[in-house]
C-alpha cells in the first residue's frame, strides 16, 4: 500500500491527502515532526521536508508539485484533478502554485511557525513564544487572499473553472490549516465560505476534520460543516 510521510497541519501534506482520497487511492499515513526530522527523511528527500510519498518500499517522491503531477499521471482513472484543455490545465497549475508559494509565504508559514513549530522547538533552535507581530501581518495578508478567492468563487463554479481541481484542494489545504486556530474571518467573505463549505463537505475532507495537535485543540467550528 502507498504511504505518505506527513505532518498533520502541513498544508502540502493536506493537499496530497485530499488528492489521494479524490483519486480513490488507499494509503497509509506516517506521522513526522517537521521541527525534528528523522535522519531517514533526508535519505528519502535530501531537502528534509514533508510530505514524502512512497509508492512502495523502493519508490519515494518528494516535492509537492512533483508528487501532484505523478498522482495525476498514474491515479487519475476516476477523476482528473488537472482537467480540461491546455489553457484550463495551465490555470489549475497557476492557482495551485499561487497557494503553495504566495499564500504559504504570506499566511500559512508564519501562522504555523509561530503558533505550532516554535512551541515544540528547543529554545536554542528558535523555540519559545510566538512572534505575534508576524501573526498579525499574516492575518492582514489573509484578507487580501480571501478577496482574491472570493473574486474567483463569484465568477466560476470552482476556483479554476467548471470542475473541482488541484487549485481547490491547494486553497482548501492552506485555509484549513489556518482555520484550525479559528483565524479565518468567514463572516466577512460569504462567497469564500460557500465555496469552502462545498470542499469541506466532500468525503475526502472528512479525515482532516478529526486531526488534532497535542495540547492545541482546534477552533470550535473547525469540524462543523455548517459553520
């Protein structure tokens, strides 16, 4: 059975969990701690980052885009997550890249680093209390991204076009990590909320709603489909 080395709130890992479930692929989850990667991680991925996808004991693939393209090429017998003609597929990849680069740099990374990673890091490695200045800046940037998602959701059936795609899964993966802390102002963005409710209601999303971080309970509406 394939397996995925992941961290619970890592948005890249979450995107792949959603993708695998949408493709209908059964897989095993192997929990890892990004703040203290085991030496074996570097043997599978020289960058030492998560996620790492293991097709079998001898085949490891790392890098979110590389894994995403591999799954689309090998698992898309039931559904394509990069659908449409060449132009439509380019738009899917553009938006997935937007969330995995720009959204991550401006929102996901500072929120997760300050609220989770620093909590578990040793003090001599940068651990300690969160830098709330970084968190506040990330929350300000989040509103800009929600404006853009709302713009897309108002004009399209799904973010990249007529069909669910990797763009939706990437966006939902990043937003869900932030939503774990109750930090998304859904009431101010009804179009985004409606889109997210549709993604959140899919069977592929259900396992994410039971995720927890030790010592850190999720926000009160995190698992609520009618929030």
